[in-house]
C-alpha cells in the first residue's frame, strides 16, 4: 500500500485519542479521506473534527481547580 501524504493540518485520530494516544492522521488528496496509520479509522475532515470535539468533553475541567469536596 502506498503511503498517503499529510493533510493541511495534523488532525488526531479520534479513535486513538479516546484511548489517550496521540496519533496523526494521513490525508488522501484523491478521495478527501483522512486515515489513521495505527487503527482502521477513516473519515472526512468534517467527521474527524466532530469526533475530536466529542473527545474534548473528557478534558472540559482540565484547567479548573477543585478545592472543595462535598460528598455529604
């Protein structure tokens, strides 16, 4: 299989990113499809961006400091 070229931007694979792996995707100019070299994920730019936004929900409170814990 011929190696695909890099896209305009380095998008992370949403499937790998959900498992805390930072894998860049490759872009096929002929088909307009991004594909991961580690897993079998393939998708258009729109799909990749939508799934990456869903993954970012995990890190929504990353910059928030929790100093009060009320479990009662």
